[in-house]
C-alpha cells in the first residue's frame, strides 16, 4: 500500500533496537490500517477527452531528502507512480 510505505520504511530503521516511541508508532500504523481496510483504488474509463483522460496514462512524482535523517544522516527518497489517476 503506497499510503504506508514511508511509515514502514522509517520504522524498519529501528527493527533491531526499537524504543517505546517506535512501538507507539507501530500501534498507530496498525490502527490506521484497521480503520482504512475498506479503502481501495478504483480504475474507471475516462469521460472527457483531456490529456489526463486518455487510456493508460502513466505519470509520477519523485522526492529526495539528502542526509535528512538526524540520527544517521542518511538520505531518504520516494516516488509515486500513477496509472490512470490511481497510485
């Protein structure tokens, strides 16, 4: 699920030595998953003839944070690809 990918990535950094804050974040993430279990992606046929209404349009976004982690100074990157308007 793309909506939790960043949270899972950040939590995975502390798997070997999790603290109380990390466990609270995991519980928060699990509550979010439970509350959004009915949500999903809906692909439908385009109605208009604009640029984004063509069939099978693929586009994406990329973001990079160079040395942004205050603990390890590691970089974080992420991307989202959209196919026909759904991630």
